[in-house]
C-alpha cells in the first residue's frame, strides 16, 4: 500500500550527383573542332553516338582522350572533397523548439527550393517539432533552473569520460574516412553520427526510459473479444481503451486533468522513482503524446494537485520521498511553457501532499493533506485571478478548539477526495495514517460553515477517485482499510444516500492512487497501484443510461 506520506515514514549516402552534373555539363558543350569540315558536327550527347562512335574517335583522336582524362581528375578531386566532408563528425540536431539543423542534401533530384517551398518546409518542420518531444538543452529534467540556463544555446555538458570518448570517436572516424574508400567513409560517418546522437540523448533525458511508439491496434474480430457475460444495454460497461501513440510509464499518485478533449497526466511515480513528465491523452482517439516542455519545470512530484483554470494548469504542493513542497507552478497548455507565479504576501500554507484542490470563483480551495509530521485539516484559498501574481488566504484554521468545545470540523486527513458543487465543497474519505474514514463533510465557502452528513450506510475509502456526474458522485476504486477495491459507488447528492452499482464487461483490478476524468459519457481511469503492481493502462467505464445524470444541473445541497 502506498505510504501515506506524513503518516508513515540518418545520414544520407553521398551520391555523385554534383560531380556527375558538372561533368555532364562540360561534355554537352563539346562541338566539332572544325565547323567548316565536310563531316557533320558531332555532340557527345547526340542520339546517334552509338552509330558514329568509331568516327568520333578517329575525328577527335588525342583531344578527346585528353579531355576525358581531365574530367576524370576533376571528378576524383571533387570526390575526395566529399569524402573529407563526410568524415567530419556531423553537427548535432538543434535543440531549439521548432528548428532543425540545416544540412546539404546529396540525394539526386534535390534542387534549390523556391521561397514558397522553403516557407512551407519551415511550417512542416515546426509542426513536426511541436508533435515530437525534444529534450531540453539547458538541464536534465528534474533539476532546478541554474545560472547556466540563461546562456543561449549552451550544449549539455558531457558526463565523466564522455569528452575523451567523443574526441577518440571523431579522430577514428576521420582517419578511417581518409584511408578507406567512399563506401567505408560513409559507414564510418554513419556510425559516428549514431554514437554522438546516442550519447547526447542519454546525457540530457531524465524522463522514464522511452519505449516504442504504439500503433493503433487493429479492430478486434468477434471471436477475439474477452469472455464476459452478456450485458444489458442499460448497464455500465468496463473495457480497456485501444491506446496508441507515444510510450508512457506506469504511474501512481499522479494528476489527471481534463481540458477540452485532452487529458493531461502529470508527475506521479512508478515502483522506483518520481517523474515530472507530462503526457497528453486524446480522449477521442486514445492517442498518447509527450509535448516538449520549456520554462520553470517543477521538480519530480507525487500526490500533488493540478487544477484547470481556463487553458492553464495550476500545480501545488506534492513531494518526493521525505521531501515536501508548497510551490505553485502554472503550465500554459497552448505553448507548454511552465512558469512560477509571484506570490504576494507572507502567508502561505505549509508544505504538504495528499491534499485536494478545487476551483470556485477565481479561487483554488486547498484542503487537508500531510506535511511529513502530521495530517492537516485546514483550508487555504489561492487567488488565481492574475496568473502571474497570486496570493494566499487562510479560510479555516487547523488549530485545535478549546477543551470542552465541540469541534465541528472534519478530522485531519490525506488521500481523500474533494468536489465543488456550486459553493459547496464535498469531502469524502481519506486517512490520518491510522484510520480509514467513511464520513462525508460539506463546507460552504460562502458562509464558512462545516456540516457532517449523516448517512446510514457508508463505505470506507482512501486513495480513491470521486467524479461529479450531474447530481451523483461516482467513486471508483481505492482502499477500504483492508484491501484495494474495484467497485463503483454512487452518492446521491440530493438524498445523501450511497448505492453500489453493478457493472459489466471486464473491470479493472482493484487499485488506488489512479486518476479519473469524465468525457463523452465515459469515465476514463488512468494508471493506479494495487499494492504490488503499478499500472499504465486506460480503462473506460461506459455510463450507458447513467449518462443522463450529467443533464441534472439544478439541485441544491442543504448545509
């Protein structure tokens, strides 16, 4: 079980196009020496060369052989120049977003492009650069920005012994190309290019080891489907999403945030380490992509919060191992640039993770979590009306009440869920490290009043997800204090009663620390942890007739 943080400790082959072209140009301009002679003027590229070959040799004689010898010498000199160019270690690809390093093309048929064609090529290159991740040139992912980051186009520093290896490889490639034939020079250049690219990539990439790009799976045949009982048309149905695209790591304690049709998955950890990578899942096509990030990239985090504010994501808190943070980062999902806004005032919440955050009227309300020493139950409001300048305000203190006075606040907790319905903040479940809670609390952010909801039948949960679908709260997975669950619970927010619904299909294994979003009458479940394995799959729960719940928008919650 996840520890509760505060609660428990190509180079192209060179061709002879240019040399052959110049040779052909010289040959095509040769005419007969004596225009006044009775013999017709003969061109080397004439259509009747084959028929008059003997006459040509006799007519030109030594002059033809001399010209051919000169062309051969000129061709050999040009070929040597090309070999010397190919033997030099190629310039690495530019790390600047949207730019590719220029290179002379040796492919036959390549001609100088017009200005229009060049502009179209630049647009295509920028599109390719935007859709494929490029490693940051300034520092490995996961390190804080340093003074060296301000230097323009500084190449990454090599690791120990890497400079000597590069020098030796370059010298070897140059010597081999100078001594060998043209084919050997091409092979040496290709090997040098591959070696340099591999070393550069390994020295600057700090995200999870990249796997192979996944192509879209073929449509299943009727007999290839899983053996599941027939499901009624009105029943909720589980299935595994047919994902494709970029490789991504298995994750737990990450954030899953929906903007438009894109699901932004940030941070989290696998069984060994934490990440600060951002993955984007297209909820329509189930296609994964890894955008190239720039700016003040956060440290590797888990159990933080990520809140959508327009087309920007606001990340707060989180931690990695024994380290906790209370920093605020903003990601613009249009240009994928991270920034760290200026915090006005001297009041800030304590460092924490396993908390929750919900948006209401230009304010993000943060509740609970743990700071590494104890669990928390305070409420802070982060003003996000200005994304460059923010301020904190304490809404509900964590101080204990006076002896003999009834405490009308929920117990301190983490790994709970929070949902905002109107001006009501709904808190469910969680744990303080010793007890798994089953209570439901409602906080009115306008009147600043806490209320405990009395529910006859309740369920204990922590590290679960809770998603608002109309007037219902859909709770998926989590831990009940004994084991990880895979059931689906519905809380009717009007009658405040629980209901465990039956599902069909192939349900996911019991898990917690996953992420869930609602899109197109489906609940998308990403990743998770079952106590032994970390998952990277995407499971889909078709809501069927329950999708009409989302049309229920006018209801009240009494406090």
